[in-house]
C-alpha cells in the first residue's frame, strides 16, 4: 500500500470553454490564460498572478487548468473545446498525503462509462425523446427513484444528467469520448419539473451545435448521486481512466512530500542492500577481519596435516596374529609360535590350516562380482574381501578370481577345472619404523 499512488477527491468546479482560432492556429498556455481572463475575469476566483479578498480570508488562490476535450473545423475557423477546472479548497493538506488531486465529481464519468458499456442499469432512466413534453419529462425523471430500466444507444453517444448535492451535472459523450461538461447550482435534491425543462433546453443546443448535430441520436441516462453510498469508489474508478490518468489539480514543479518519502525509502533500501553486499561478501574487509579473528586467515591447502600417533608395533603384530594374517608378520613371530602350536595346541594350528578348495568358478560380472560353486553344491556370490571357508577373495579379474589363505593363493578361471597355487612374493611388516 505504501507504493500505491493515492488520489484525493477535492471540491472543484468544472465547465466547458470554447476557443476559436484560424484553421492552422495553435494555443499556448499563456494565450489560454489571457483569453480566459478576458472572457470570465474573476468568475473562477482569484487570478494566478493576483491575490484579493480570497487571500485575505486565509485561502490560497488555486490554479486554473485547461484540459483539451475536442477540436474540430467550423465555418469560422478551428474550434477548440477545453474542460476548465479549479479546486474550491486549499490543497496544502492534500499535498502531504496524496500524489494527485482530482475533482470529486469525476465519479459521474465512471457512471457514464458503465452505462456505455452496459454494466449499469438499476436506478438509471434512459431514452427520454426530444419531442416529449415537459410533463412527460418530469414523469420520466421522477421514475428514477423507482429504478425504471430502458435501453441506451450502443453507438457511444450518451447524454448523462446527474444530480448531486443540489448541483446539476450534464455530460455529453460522442463516440464514447467526453466532449462536454457543465455544472449548474441551485437545484433541489430530486429530479423535478425544473430539471426536465433544463434538459429539454440543452437538447435544443445539441441539435443546433456544429459538432453534436451531425453525431446522430444520443442515448440518455439520469443518475442521482445522493442515493448512492459509494461515490468514493466511483471516483477511484473514474480516476483510473486514461482521460484523467495524468491530470492533477495540484501540479507543482518540485516533488511532493509523499513522493519524496517514497523515493527516500527506496534510496534507503538500495543503500542497505549495497552496504550488506559490500560488508558481508567473501572478499569484503569485514569478512577478512572476521576470518583473521577466528583463525581462518591461512588457506586450507597451506595448513599442515595433523600428525596422528600410531599404536605400538607389538600391538599391531598381535592384532595381525589374532586375525590369522600370519603372512604379514615378521619371521620372529612365526619361528617360535609354529612349533609351539604343533605341540600341545594342535587344535589352534589346525584352525589356521589352509585346506585345499574344491570349487568351480561359474562366472564374473563386470570384473567385480564372482559366482562360485562349492563341492557341497552351494552357490556363493563373492566380491573382493569376502570369505570362502578359510580363504579370502584377493582379486577378481576379467575371467579369473584369486583366493588367499595365509601365504597360499589359488586362482580359478572360468570353465577351467585347473587350479594353480603360488606363494606370496613377499611379506609385509606392519608398523611404522
């Protein structure tokens, strides 16, 4: 919601003003203001360059705006019709909270747009014919209160008559485009005979006007704003239309306070993100100091490996003997213990005896898994390191497997009953020297 631009509905006056120039003539803002002052003087309040009684009353003179409606060639030259608008109230309070200020009665523009699109029917009386009498007009107008529904022309030509806060509004749309706006004070709070007579006189103007006379028939709609509770919603809908999108009753060369706050917050957010990236990235000065304080200043590749203390040599030799890896032990271990084992502990010696194997290699998968069949008819699936009786799988080749028991190795080949034995080429000594 903070980033959404807010639009303030303010009390304003609007009217249509026509200026005639040569067929190729143009009008600047200064020329428009000069002609307007010549035609109306102080009718719209204090002029921009003067300050009279209005300023003495503590009110600031608001600027008169000229918003173009339509331009067309006439018999006496090029005619330009402008929507003249000026705020009735000081805009200093709105300037702090709102991005733009627009006349609150543009809610009727949203009503007319809904009627043209066929989205609004309830409470609208349409199609009062030009040849109907004043009494018939009154009857039609009074029917507004009862929600009479009729059809509106679908060619974009519409005459909207609206009553709100004792002010009569007349809007004319031609081909869906706003071409006329008038406001008249001093009416009642309901559609009566006086309003019906005013509508008939205005329709005579439509029939005689150089622009509207050739437009064809106009659909008509009557709307009472006093009976509607959501005029604020209609105002916001009208403010989104392309006609009002870039207009503002409080234009200023400098940036408004609300816009300054928006840009200030945006700048602070960008600054915070930038500082966060600069301070906490891996190569930032802050992170380098943090690594130094935490002892991580030296790259990991330059740190010397931690030296681990190995168990004593005799502990490793005992472990190898207990696991049956006698071929990994030095000669001093086997000389004394072989004879000792052959004596009173013959059962212990037979535990490590490497009996011959009666097996058959059935096949090898991927050089990693071998399928063996024992003499008992049992099928074994072996990988490197697995045990088969007292033998361990030392190596699995493409077409062969090598088993080892102590210092004895046996090799089996696929589809070959031959078994070859060999002695290990050397004996490894466990322990660090």
